[in-house]
C-alpha cells in the first residue's frame, strides 16, 4: 500500500508489512529528513487529545488541567509559542 505524506505530517505504519520504502517527489525544492520510531504494542488502552496520549480519560483530563495551569512539569508552558508553528502560520499570512 502506498501513502503520500506531506511535510510535518505523521504517518502511522502497520506491523503487517515486511519493508518500508520512502521517496521524495520530483517537485521537492530541498532535501528531506524523517524519523522512524518503532516499538512493540503494549496492549494498553489509549486516550489522546492534541499532543497528550495517556491510558485513561481521567489521566488525560488531569494532564490537560496541569498544562493549562502551568504546573506538574508544565511550568514553562503558559505563553510558549512554537517557532516552527509561528513561521508556518506567517508563511500562510496568519498569526498565532
């Protein structure tokens, strides 16, 4: 099965295949890089919201609350802006 993945997009691969092949389109204006991360399934439930991935809805809500309040490891989060995200929006004529 072939899938086209755009810049800054996540591709989730199945464990059914025997190989992975990558190619950069002929219209690419510059080189490409990618990160391949692999692991064994752990058989745990998965709850996801935005960048947060946990095992239960309760854990997710607690983590999201900590993030919004800037505590429990998220002390520097309030007011933080992604440089890459800001530049991508600016390129589209929008601001964060």
